[in-house]
């Protein structure tokens, strides 16, 4: 009987190869969409744009896509990030998920 070893979690952009090393499913550099959901409120999109710009100096706010929820209470925002590394994406996800206005980041 062999002992079961705990699995190492992987993020959506990574996977574990046979040697249990993390490998990226994303080729860098690339344009990477990040979807963010939050309240339909003043300055929400501007705040997201500032967060994106702080981690991606080439972020272009004109590429932002928005979709209002059916009830009109929430806003879905897609940010097109110029991803240069997994570390950069991790930092962006951390900054977005820690913001009090942000409900979900995909």
C-alpha cells in the first residue's frame, strides 16, 4: 500500500506536469482577458483601469468591454492585459480580488 501525497493546487493558467512542476498553459507575452464583476457604481471601471495600468504599462483602456447584469445592479468588465509572466498575472489577480468593490475575478 502506498501513501497518498497531497496534491499541489494549480491555477487556471497552470498545470502540473508528470514531475509535479508547474508549467504554464499561456505563452508569454500575450494579450490575456481578465473578467471582473462588481457593482454598477461610479468609478468602478476607472478603478479597474488604474489597477490594470499599475501592473501593465501598455494597458489600453479603450479595449475594456462591459456588460450589465440583467437586473442592472452589477457590471461585468473584461480587461485585456498584456501578460508578460505568470508572476505579473498573479499580482493583477491579487490586486483585483483584494479590492472591496470587486465581487468575482475570472
